[in-house]
């Protein structure tokens, strides 16, 4: 696995771990979104391990999309504030 792909995976996992701590305090729609996103990290890691050079671009695109989804969920959590 090349360095760029490894870095993307590490970024996604870091963001996932950060959100995991906050999700338990979040609303049900956030929890539902989490249940859909969290398993995709493992799928992405498997895809990256199995990817040859040609497939690496597909894995990078998947990692970028998953990262955007986690970022969106993070904004949603932050927008709820402690009183929600």
C-alpha cells in the first residue's frame, strides 16, 4: 500500500475514533448515520489491502468520500451543542 493511501486511511480512522467518543451523546439521526458509516472503515481497510496499483485510485476515492461523510457527521454533532 502506498504512503498516500496509508495516510488517507489513517486520517479516516483518526476521525472515526474522534467521533466514536461523541456519538453516544448525539441524537438518534446522528447515531443512525454512525451505524452506517463506522463499518465502512473496515471495508475500506480491506479494500486497500487487497488493492493493486490500478485499484488504488478507487480506494483513494472511497477514502475521500468516507472522510467527507465523517466530517459531515462531525459538523452535525457539533451543531447539536450540549443542550440537545
